[in-house]
């Protein structure tokens, strides 16, 4: 399993909402997408570069997850939505540790 799968595992999409929560979620979702594209573009790059990008992607996904938690009602997210995001991030953390030793 390559780190590109890590990108797929943590790619999260924000649910439409209102006000600042919506703006924050949309902005952070774009950051996750950009980090995902960066990692996917590094399929043949040295593992150190892939690990650095993977760590950045996980960090951006965690920030998005925090926004989702803080804005759960406004974003109309269920507890199950949040739990699934937590599980994806946990899986990404585990894969990162296995591949990159972190």
C-alpha cells in the first residue's frame, strides 16, 4: 500500500453550512485537497518527500476535523460523520507510522 492510499484515506469533504463555519470548512477542505494532490503527485518521489507530504496531509485533515467538531450543528454533521472522520485519520496516522516511522 503506497502513501497515495493515505491521501485517499484522509480526504475529507466538508458539508455545506452557514456563516464562518462554512467558510472555515471550505477553506480547510481546499487545503486538504491540495495536500492530497501534492501527495498523489509524489508517487515516484523519495520516501522522505512522501512522508513529509503525508504528515502535512494528516495535519490538514486533523484541522478540518477540528472545524467539523466545533461546527457540528452548523455543518449539520452527525456523530457518525465525526466518528468516520476520526477513524480515517487514525488509519492514516497508523499507516504513516508504519511507512515513515513516525
